[in-house]
C-alpha cells in the first residue's frame, strides 16, 4: 500500500512541475523595447527608463541605465534615434 501511495505522489508531483514549467516559460505578451547598452529585449512596463533629447530609452537593469546616462553618444552612434 505504501508503494502505491509513494508512486502516485511522485507521478502527481511530476505533473505539477511540468505545468509550472510551462507556465514559467510562456513568453509574456507586452510592449517591448531594446536596451541600447546591452541590446537585450525588455518589457517596457518593467524596464528602467531614461529620457535623452526628448526620447525615452528602456533598460533591463540599473547598470545599463547608468552607463547610458554617463555617455549616451557612445550607444547612439550609427543607430536610429527614433526608438519608442
């Protein structure tokens, strides 16, 4: 009897982990931008922002924002400035 309970528990637990994994890896649907420093895709609702020359830029972390703030020209050279 104990073996059946243990096997049932493991099978159910495995099923739970699979559904959690599917839930965690589903791509979020939202409004995205590209971080000009590290060029990662970031969700605008969760990103750090900085406005430069009237354009708002989005960053995946605080360090990228600070690097951009210190020298925006370095990251905007030869790139379109119409990022929204």
